[in-house]
C-alpha cells in the first residue's frame, strides 16, 4: 500500500567512532570491507504533501546541529565495489524515537504526522564483491535483529502486511486443564502449576465461561517478573487461612515497628523505591516556604533556605532485553529507574544513575586477556548479543535516555 511518504536525507550519519567499530568488526569476520560512509533517512508518514512553512518546520525539527538536510540522497552506490544497505525500525512496531518526534512536531503545530522513523544508509567500499554468505554475516553487525530490519527499497508504507488474527476462545469448560496446557505450549505463556489451578477455578467456578487467548496472553505478561506488585501487595492465603499482612507490608513494617532502632531510613518501599536521610543543603526557594505571612503561590523573593535532601535509591534489572538488544534494553531499564524514583512521592527527582554489567569474555581485537584465551573459540549463541556489544550498546542506550551514567563494567 502506497501512502504519502516524505523521505529526507541527512549528513553526516553515524559518528566516526560508530563507523570505526562497524568496519573493525566486519574485518574481524573476514569481510572485504575497505571503508564505510553513512547518512540518515527520515521517513515521514503523511509528509509528502506538506508545503511552505510546515515543510520547513519538519526539516528544522529533524535537523541536528551541523547536519545538512535535503530531499535527495547524497550516498549513491554503483559498481561491484560499492554496497548500499539501509536498515531501520521494523514496520510493525512504532519506535520510541518516533513517538517523541511526533510529539515534538505536534508541539510545533505540524498536524497530521502519525509516524516518523529514522533509518540508516550504509555505503560500503569493498575490495571485492560480497557473496550472499558474507552479506548474511554483515547484516547483524549494522542493525539490531530484534527491533530493526533491512529496507530493500525506499519506504512507501509502514504497513507490515500482517493480518490481525480473530480472537480464539479456549474450551476450558469442556476440555478442562488440557485446553490451558495446549494454549500455553502454543503461545509460550509460561504457566506453572499455580497458574493452571488459579485460572481453572477462575473461569469454571467464578466467571463460568471460556477464556480468550487475548486474556490469557495478557495474564502471562502481567504475571512476568517485571509486574509482581499484585503478588507482593495481594492478600496471602496459606493453607486456607488468609494472612493479615501482605509481603510488602512485612517489608515496610521493619521500619514502622522499629522507629528508634534505625534512624537513617526515611521510606521503606514507596512504590519501587526507598529513601535514607541525606545531607543539609542550602538552596534557593520561594520565601513563602518559611515566611507564613506571604501567601503561598503568590509573587515573592527567592531566598537561601537550608533543607534536608534525602537520598532515594532504586534498582532495575534487565537481563533479557539487554542480552538480546542492548541499546533498547538498557534504554528501557533507565526509563524504569526514572519512573521508580519519581513515583516515590512529591519532590522525588532523578539525579543520576549507575549501571553495571556482568558479561562473559570480551575477546576484544588486539586486547585479549589471558583469562579469555580458554573461551576464545567457544561457540556463542547467535540469538544473543556479544559481551562487547552489550558493554558498548548498553552503555549507549542508558546514557542516551538518562541524565548521567557511571559505567561499571564487570567481565567474568
């Protein structure tokens, strides 16, 4: 399906360090790569009909400092010693970058732009033509296989061609647990013994109807390790007896029931974060905060005020997303940290974050460590990012989304 797509090209593309890493990685794989030049392409849905000031506004919003922007590509491939590869986000998922970009365009009063995706165009100079097998080795070097794809031709539509499946009803009332086990195996829902018992009782005895595959899939996501508040904050029934306290309440009570034993703690788990007593600091604040004769919220002077700034800390683990797609996984983890800190309460502010990695042997080119030699030729899962990619792209993803990141790598 063809839609009103505007393609704008921007130079330079990737930073020199990123280009250098791609070339070095490609050469280490024995690929005939001599050099690499890149540019960005902005695919603006419903953008081709924009004219005048709105077109200028779109270009202004997308142009970075020092970058040139135009409607025609500057990198053109030709001959057998040049190879052009364009990669970008998969069509079936709108990227977070696109969501932010569309929000900026709306704020700039450019209406009717539902999606903007940025792709990367790579022009490789080759010492000899590449074989299909060599090309298959090169693609994973330049894009994230989980979230991105190769654009074999200029994007005309973000339609991925997928057809929405109809809702499927699971015959629990007639087939019992067997029906749940089959849909669990088909969709990979990860149900355990407790899940089977709970859902059988819920649908047979309480709801008295069959569940849909959509409902069960949603349950599987809600029951993931990232969404366990319903468990820790829910009523506990053990051996048929409902307990007075939830698991979260028991954790919080260690502070509430011993106020004189620990004077360093301020909050024991408000949402996902806790707090300890911080230092006194002098800050500029509205005078009405300390002078009650001044109406709150009205005009007043800013004065030096001594306040206690308590420290908030929270932790976020991201094993699977970072292992599969390091940049997006670390970016998501940083977003979780931002959210958890600010959900603690009024005045909670995200200042900085630390990020640590526990990875395998790096096997860096020209810098092999003695303890890495036994693992140099060990096979590595093709579905996982390499340890070096996790350190580099994970760090890029965390710092891209966060304010400040202290890099703490750990190689084992």
